[in-house]
C-alpha cells in the first residue's frame, strides 16, 4: 500500500527557497500590511542646541587644526538613523573655517547648499571657479559634480550650514568623488558674479551649450528678506506660515533636483495647524523662539538651533514670542518625492473626511 503523501510545511519550503536565493511574496506581504495607513517616520525628531554645536566647533578647530581636503563640518546624526544622516535622504551640519584657511577643492555627485551663519562678505566659497561671497543668511548652491573650495581671507572665523543629499546618493549607490588635481585650490574667475550673471540673466552666449541645473546660484539675504517682509502680513499657509521656496531661475523649480530650500516666517504668537507629509526636512532657526511639536516630542528652539522633522511625522510650529516674529530656514526632499509622484500630504482630521468610507448614519438616512 502506498504511504500517504505528507505535505511539506510552508516553513520548510521557505527554508528551501532561501537556499536557492528566492523568496515567496507571502514573506513580503507582512511589509505591505504594515504599510496600511502609510510609512512609519524614518528617524527621530531631534534638536541640536547652538550652544553645544558652537562649543564643539571651537574644539574641532583645535583637534583638527588644518582641514585641507576634509571639511571641519560637524554633521547632525539622527539618533534614530545611526550612521545614515540627519533624515533618511538629507545630511546637515555646521562648518567653520579659521582665519586665513582654505578648504581645498573637490567635487562629488552629492549636491550641497550653504547657508551662511557668520560671514562678512569677504570670505567666499568658489564653485566651478566662480567666487561666491559669504554674507550672513546668504544661500549658495553647490550643484552635484561642481568643484568647490572655501576661502577665509578674513581675521574672523567663518561659519555656515552645510546641507547635502548624501543619504539619498549613498542609498542609490551613485557616489562619485574626485579631489582637485594636485589637491589644490581651483583656478578662480576674476570678477565675482560675472560668469554667472552672463549666463543666468535674460540673455546668454549662443556659442555655449545651455546649462540648466549646475549653476552656483547665490541667493542674497538682502534680496530674500524684503520679499519675505513684503508678504509678512499675509495669512500664508495654515501649516507653514508665510513660507517661501527658493526658486532656481534656470528651471523655475526648486534650488536643486534633489533638495529644496525654504525660508518661513511665523508671526508673533502664531501657531500653525498640524499636518504630515512624505518629505523630510531639516530646520535652522535664523531668528526667534518657539517650539515645533513632532509627533509626541516638543522641540523647543531658539536662535541658531537646528532640528529635524522625519517624513510622515505629524508636526506643528509655534512662535512663542507675542512681539517678535520667528524666521526659519529649512531644506527638504520634496523634489525627490515629486519626481516620482510620491509626495503626499495629510492635514489633521482629514482621515475622517477623505479616507474613511462615507456611509451616512441610520438616523441621517431616515431623518
Ligand atoms: C562636503 O563636501 C562639504 O565641501 C561639507 O564643504 C560637508 C558632508 C558630507 C560629504 C561631503 C564641503 C560634507 C561634504
């Protein structure tokens, strides 16, 4: 008599598949089920106090007396993403170069922005040979694969915020890096702003191929601040106050293909409405005092503090002053989300109005 055939258990079968470097979809299903209602925020809400950052920067000047190819930038490591970045796509830090110092040129596929914290307009970053003077609150772009070095010919330390798309580029496994030949300073153009002005203004040379995204654009605070002020009395966004996105004039889009920069003003006493979105952001407090509540964590901020809002985390901002406005600079990965149709935003309380099935209650039907 033939022995009854015993059915192989799923567990044994899964193990067999593993030996052949295969996996059943049912193993992935769990991941999908966990995503009902959206992703879990990646990383933790966290705040870095300026006092600590600045004192560590001064120490870094002693323990790393010369920077050359490496940068004296203290990076914000999200406590929920060890070794990965400030958010899952962005890396932010504060850099300092000492009087007389030059950080030699290099280039990489990571794109960067600099937001100046302490600069008198004589220190500068050079991008593809273009001299970009650094003055307080100026924004300078270092698009991917452009040569860049930093120069401080003044007698005071120069400080700025670095923000890059490092975790995204590493995640996509497309990092390329090159030090400038001979580990040197790049050949600089003579007149600051000249090259840029002739190529990004209303007319450009016809004998050069038109470029779009790799210009070392500089956004001067003296131009941005009046724009922000001019809109200060408007209601702005209920979620972000009077918030402006820096525009790349060559594309009409965000500053860079992978990251966007915002400047936002919160009126005295203003409290924004809670929402969440699939993009993540890093913030730097330009002016003012307040709190940003991210999920259950209240991040109490003051001037020059930095903080992180992980993606898909509920958050709201509050300006704690009844008299002074607050100004926040931030970077986000919205362009990446938009590029793939993955940007989603959810305002508080919308779950009940948009996602839930609209079934009228029996009393409503009858009455
Ligand atoms: C970088 O190249 C700079 O050039 C600053 O100033 C910070 C952080 C990670 C990777 C590259 C710079 C950086 C960086």
